[in-house]
C-alpha cells in the first residue's frame, strides 16, 4: 500500500484503529482501494486484535505516531513509503535528526564488532544518535557502545516493541528504551517473521542521514539497507576489512559501487550535507550541518556567535571575548569548512 493511499485512509477514518474497524463497504468507498486491499485489511483485522493492541500500547506507555504528528521522525516523512503508524517505546527527540545508522552481519568477527563499537562510540560522543536493528553481531555492538558512551541510540525492530528479537537482547532492549527508543511499524506484541526484516530496513536508512556498513556477506540484509539508503538519497559508508574475509565482501562491493570509505568519525561528518532542519540544543546552541560536531571549543564558540543574517566582526569578538586575531583566524577555518561566508570586510554570514 503506497503512502498516498495511506494518507487517504487516515484522512477518511482518522486513526489506524478506526481503519481496521471500518466495514468492507466503508473501505471500498475510498478512492484507489480495490477489492483485494479491502480483503487484506479485513483479514488483518481478524488476525490482529486491534483494540487489544491499542490498549496494550496505552498500558505500556507506548507512543503511536502518524506521519502528520509532530513527534513522527521528520526524515521518515521524506521516504517514498513511510510507515502509516509508528509505535515507539521510549522517546524520539529533536536531536535524533542528527542520526547515523550502523548495520552489518549477524555473524560478525571480532574485527567487525570492534570497528562497529569504535564508530558508535565516536558518533555518540559527538552527539549523533546511533540507529540500528538490534540484531546479533554488528547491530548489538553498535547499540551497546552508544549506550556505554552515554549517547542516544534507536533500535528499529521487525516485530513489535514488546517482542524484542533476538530474545537474548531483552535486557539491551530495556536499556535502549530508557536511553533512547525502540520503534516498529508492527503492533506491540507481533513476533517478527522473515519478510518483516527486509521491510524494516527502509526505516533504519530512512530515519538517518547516512548508513555505515561494517561487515556483510554477499547476501547480507545490511546490503539491502545500503541500497535503500541510496534510493532514499542518503549517504552510504563502508568500513573496509581483510580482503580474504567473507564478511568483507559486502563493504568492498559497496566501496566499488561508490560508497564512502570510513575509518574515523571525521570521514562520516565530512560527507553529511547541511541539515534540512536546524537542531537546537538545550544550551541554546544550534547545529546546521553535522560537520560542526567536529569543531573544537573555540571554533564552536565563534560559529555560534555568527548569525544567519550576518554579524559584524566587532559583534563576534565581543560575544566570544577573544582577541581579534584569534577570531579572524578561526573565521578563516570556518570559511574553509564551508560553514561561514564573508560578505564584506567586517561582516560574516553563517551558511
């Protein structure tokens, strides 16, 4: 079912629960909804106790977001097939607009887990939310490292948020829900089935600025996520590995096809373009491009003193409390990074 048809259904009935409660005649009156889709929706109603699932969501403080809701991840609205409803255990925050996915094989090597943890730690410490699928191997290493670094992480599940998979990650799921968010388009208690894993991969790539593939065999689901990221006009990164390792086949293939090689956090930040929506931090500072996270303290201080509409050099110097030569040198660095632009001898714009 396409996003346009989802919007029509929501416009007609209001909520997913009311859609499932509609009669066949009411569903059939929706333009574009043919007999087969009507039958499928009625069958889904029989298979899933919608009222019970909605009550479970309320009982467990699970939020439900529709695409029109403020809390719905804004990057997901941009993909061709956003979920019509998203269940979330935990919280989505505005800071999650700065998110990067780390994915890879379930059969990870020690090398792969180490690289996933290293990159997740760097991303979390820089203030970037780490998104993955909570599968065994690379996904688990990425989530655990982000949590250990005190950062945020989001797990996108194939099944319901009350049925975390694999079972041994139940404790990890609880920690993620407290320090980040578990989310899924599946009803809360629905167990995952095989076909749901590739489908959920579009959400992992869709709610992030870019996807990092650490290890993946030739037929790994991580390569599906990478392909979807490209189709969604998001960045794709790959971590190279030993040339004789089967788990390095996928990343090396991606690198051949145009993915960006990743060794450090800076490799990721350098490729992520300006944000569609400025991210505001609690301290009043703002992020307009991920590369700003790589700035040192003085560079950040000077950048925050420069306004989008332009600031005079005297104003910047007074705001920072730094000597004029230091401010001028720092502005030159920011200009080289493409973050500011001089429009006259003593006026600077934040790009």
